[in-house]
């Protein structure tokens, strides 16, 4: 690795660790009730109140997307799909909270996480990632990131269409 490659990979590692840890923590709040989360029951109540059909499907999908997407970003493993999972979840979170930008009920936190996920989708995980051991991801292509972003928007759009 050259010095500039090492610097870029280091910066991407820091970004992946930060965003991935935040997302995995939020996912485990929804999935297991960790970190004072509501678990699947509390998440189901929130989702139902937010206009999603009741039942475990949407809370479980969000919890798994955040948890597995976060872990994928932390490890730099299948980064385009991990970033798509995080981005799709954040698009839904933005849609649910939309109304204010700044303040305690604003969406700037979700917007920042969405931007970070989209950025990681476009750049790839960098050299300090498990993706470098996957032949098709070793030489990252912009098309992987664009495809991941399109996937996130399509999946989020379908989910939002189902929402009341």
C-alpha cells in the first residue's frame, strides 16, 4: 500500500467503525432490547404507531438491516450490501421523522448516517477490510456502489409504499 492508499483506507476504516457501531447498536436495541431498547415488542409498537402494518415483519427487517448492516460495515464485509441495508433503513427513518430538520425531533442525524452509508457504498471499504479477500470486491468498481444505492432506494420505496 502506498501512503495515500493507507491514509484513505485508514479514513474509511474510522468511518466504517463509527457508522457500523452506531447502526449495530441501534439494531440490537430493536432486536434484543440491548442498550435500553424496546426489543421487538417495543419496536413493533413504534412501527405500528408510525403507520407500518402491525406484526413482526417490519420491526424484524429494520432490526436485522441495522444489526447486520452495521456489523458488515465494521468488518468491511460485503460493503455494498451492508451500506445498502443501512441506507435503506435510514431512508425509512427520515420519512417517518420528516417535518423538522434541526432540533430534538429533527432528521439531521438520520441524514448524516444515510450520507455516510452512501459514501461507503460509492468508495468501498478500503484496504483494511475483509472485502479485500473477496475477489470480486478486491478491485472495487463505482458500479457496485451505484447499484447498492439504487437497491437501497428501491427497497426503501417499496417499504414506504406499504406504510399507511
